[in-house]
C-alpha cells in the first residue's frame, strides 16, 4: 500500500477543493433546491373489497369524504411537481359490519418524498344491510277516456315487483306505480310500461333495483249509462205502523259495462232492506245488486230514507141531516125513519195526518138513484181525505122513506091542523 504523503502540496489542495465543493453543494441544496413540505388536496381515496360486503348481504351506503389532503416532505424540485394522481390512498372494507364504521386511510410511500400527514386520517363509512322486498304494483290512469266511456278492469302481469337495495332506502318505498295514458280512448288498451318507486311524499326513489323493470298492463274501456235506482223493501213495520214514504238519493246512478251487457238495463235494484218490526224512520247507505259485468262509476253509495209512522184511531159523529142525498127524483121527497140517530165513522190514519183532520174533511152521502117511493134500507157512503182508512160506519145502513111530492103537499101542515082544530072548537061553542 502506497503511503500518502500529507506534506504533498497537490494532495492538500485536493482536500481543500473537496471541502469547498461540499460546502458549495450544501449551499446549493439548501438555498437553490431546499427541503419543503407541500399540501396536496383532492387526493382520491380508493375503496377496496367492496364486493366482500355484498357476500355478507351488506352494501356501502355513503362515505364521509371521497378525497383527502396529503402533506409530503422532500426537495423542492422533487415535491413541486407531485400531483394528486401520483398519490395512492385507500381504505379496505374487508371485515367491517353493518352500521357506522371509522376506517383508517392507508397511503403508499413515494420514492422521492415522504408522507408526513393526511387529513382526515379516518373516514366515516355507513354500511347498510341489503334487503329484498316484494311489493304490489298499482296503476295510475292519465287523462280521461272518450266521452261516454270509462276505464274498467285493470290487469297486470306481473302483479308484483321485487325491490332490492339498502334496507334504509327500500323501507322508504311506499308504492310502486305504473302509469298508462287513456286520454280520448274508446277501445281496450294493452301496453308495457316502466314502474316508479315512490316514497310517502310521492317523490321518486331511483337508487334501487327492480325485478322486473317493466310491467304489462291491460285496461278495459267500458260504455257509460245512467239508470234509475229501485229500492227493494222486505218485511213489515211494527204493528199499527206503516211506511209513509221511501226516498232514494240519488234517484239515478251511472253504470259502466260492455255495450251489449248494459244495453237492456234501465234500472238497478238495491239489495233488500229489512224493515221488519221497525217503528222509527230508517236512514242508511245501501248496496246495489249489480248484474255480472256491470260496474258503478264512483264509489259513493246511494242513501235510502224510509219514513215509518204510527197509525192513530179516531171517530167522528154526524147527524142524518148532514148526509148528502144524491140522485133524488124531482117528484119524490125523502124522510129518515129516525132523524135523531147519529152516524159514527171510525177511522185510522198516520199521526201526522190524523192531527190535521176535521169533521168537515169528510162527506157522507147516499145514492137513491133508481129507487121508487116506499121504505128502503140504503148504504151510507163516505168520501175521505187521502190516506185515511175507514174502519167502521155505524150504522152501515139507514132506513129512508120516499114519498110523492103531491101527496105530501095535500097533507095539512102542523100550523094548519092547529088552526082547523081551533075553528072546530069555536063552531061547537
């Protein structure tokens, strides 16, 4: 080994030059290309093993941040050009469960800089359960059918849909709706339409799977017709009571059906209304007996009012002089055998009518048409107000005497007989 001669001037100069070179390099590195710390925002966070959640019927609902800010340290010339895409940040979902989870962000090292910090260091991840829910499909009809027509039965294929997704979203689905346009239509419709998932506020929910995505819909279009409603009453009210009025509201109703079915229908009967032993008015909604293939327009039921009143009894007395004589011949006079006998009429009527009846509302008469002179027993007839029943007439017959007018005229009057008797007495004296 060659011995270094420290006294050699060339060697000494080399040592001094190297020293100054190091000093110059240190100066350049410190002043011209110094070590710096740089914040790099918007570094995308990759999500690993999301499929592992699905294997456990879980799904990632949301994450608190999709990007983070990373701080790196290094020489200025190395650090200055580092971009967010140069940094790899990731979270690993493997092993995490349902609920809110705090997951650390892992950042890969850089070859020319050092990772000194990141913000945030933990990301909040919401993991939800994957659920499936079978739901019925309903149909909304848009517009109105042509004048004189209305939609009838609606059939769906399938009638249900399988909704899949996060439980917190699936549980917010209130209805599954399909919409079919019937505006101006006269004939049946057959179409395929998509479905919408709606919440209780009728807002659409889109972030869910549907199986299937469409539904086949058939809508029958039926003819309209207005017909009368006929009440059907069964039974009888309580004894001494009767039906005084029956009202149905409305009196008519609109039905729909195939034209050949409703063509011969002019009225629809109610289902039987039983009034057996009723003593009070009856007011209620009634069902209708609809023939097969006939449907109601609207869902409002008709109302029926059955008025039931109690029957009251009463009687009126008449003198024979109050009896009207009909068809008496001009050459005859009529006398009653017993002029002081009273005629009693027993009647029945509902309470409202009975309270307003007076004697003058009745007319008693006998008909002597075709009767000759002599004694006769003849029926008493009574003309009554409407809805009044005659229970009995006492007596039912009266005895009359028909005489010639001339014969009656030759008989002395009571005054003439008294005068004649007085004359006779004077003559005797």
